[in-house]
C-alpha cells in the first residue's frame, strides 16, 4: 500500500466514494471532496493525486495504478467494475472488505491488551519496588555485618545499580513509543504469528477468511475464477498454495481438486465441490468466509478465557517472588539484631 495509507483510513474513504458515486457525482469531484475533508495528510495527498489523474482523462484503475496503490485485488476489482458497469457495487464491496479486515486486526490486538497491561504493571512493580527498598536494606546490612550469598546477593547488586525510578520510567516510555512504530509492530505481529498453538490457528483461520472474501468479491464482480486466483496469488500469505491451484486449474483440474492438492482444509474442499456442482461458487466463497471468521472469533474467545487465569497466576508468582526477595534480607537482619 502507498506510504502512510492503512485499511483503517481507506475503508471509510471507499464507503464515502461509493455513496457519492451512487448519487451521480463524477468520480474526480468525489475524490476532490473526500480528499478536502480528510484529516489524514497521507490519504488527502493520495486522494488529490487520484482526482488529478481522473481529471486528465485516466480511468479509475489507471489512476489508482499511477498513484501507487499496489493492492492488486483492488485494482482488479475496479477494472472489472468499470468494464461491467458495476463500479458502484465493486466500490461498496471494497469498503466492506477493508473495514472487516481492520475490525479483525483490532480484535486480535484487543485480545492481548488485558494480559499485556497486567504483566507490564507486575513487571514494573517487580523492578521498581526492590530498586527503592534494596539500597536502604543493603546499607543497613553492611553496617550490621550481614552478608548475602548466592542468587540473592546477585539480585541485590543488580537492583542497587538500577536504584533510580527514573530509569524504569524512561525504559517504559521508550518501550511505549517503540511499540507504536509501524515497523516494530509488524515485526511483533510476524513473531506472534509464528508462535505455535491456538494463536497460530486463529491467524490461519483469519487468513483463510480473508482469502475466501477476496475470491467471493472478485468472482461475484465478474472476474473469471482463474484470473481471480492469479490476482490474489501476487499478494503475500498464500502465494505458493495459490500458484499450485492456478497451475492445476490451467491443466484442466476441477477447482475443488486443485485446492485439495494445494493442502487446503477438507471442509473448504467439500464446499467448493458443492459450489461447482450447483454453479454457486460466489455464495460458497461467501459462506466459507463467514465460517472461518466465526471459527476465529470462537477460538479467540476461548484463548481469552485461558489467558486470564494464566495472567493472574503469573501475577501471583511475581508478587510472591517480590515478597520473598524483600523479606528474606529483613529476616537475616533481625536474626543479627536478635
């Protein structure tokens, strides 16, 4: 996508564009009006570029391409919409897709807000409280001749060197601003997607739902099945699997058989077989989209139900460690005084 543009910003933009086009407003005027009302400078600049290209006589697909919008599925849909006279329908479906993708991504992020916040506060307590308490304890134990040994002595030395609370405040602020950087967030998201277990299952189901949604939109808009697969193949995520599907289809293989050979789930393969036999492939793709989106939602709810007790257990363990590490030196000191 062009620099600075996001699904969050493009979804409402396309929704407004579809509404204005349905009202009979020329495309270049619609882009000018939407760009003028945008608060996002990147989206406003992009909208003005597209409006300028349209005013010069370019088609909407050409204007998008010249304005560096490398989302190939959008370009394909716009081209099909312009050729078939269903541009308003295509614009509306593009807006639906962008908004749902953004909502899914936000749902994934919200799943981790509570445990991340709880663990962050617990870690901050574990670091700051000893940093404030240990120096005074270490000074008192030194005056009384109390010597610590083993891991406890090492912890005392580390926290004594990081005794300033400003260090932890600065570290927290640096971490906060670092996570807000798009590149770092993408790296964290990629790392999270590679964690095995239920979280990877959720990611796979969401990716499958997005794949079926794109195929449903493109085929329902009049794009041939093979061309739709080849268009989506150029995007990340399913490139190798879709390349195999396209190759099998070009060799005359049935669509359900091609997806089966590419390793897609059996449920999807069986539904594709039904869709081919009944001539209702767009509806089957739409059903598969909803099926996998609902499965991902239930999986995320199940994950959240498991994460909460795990986080509480981790918080309890951190508090126990903090109490032990703080009280043991006090016990040693009291024994010397006694």
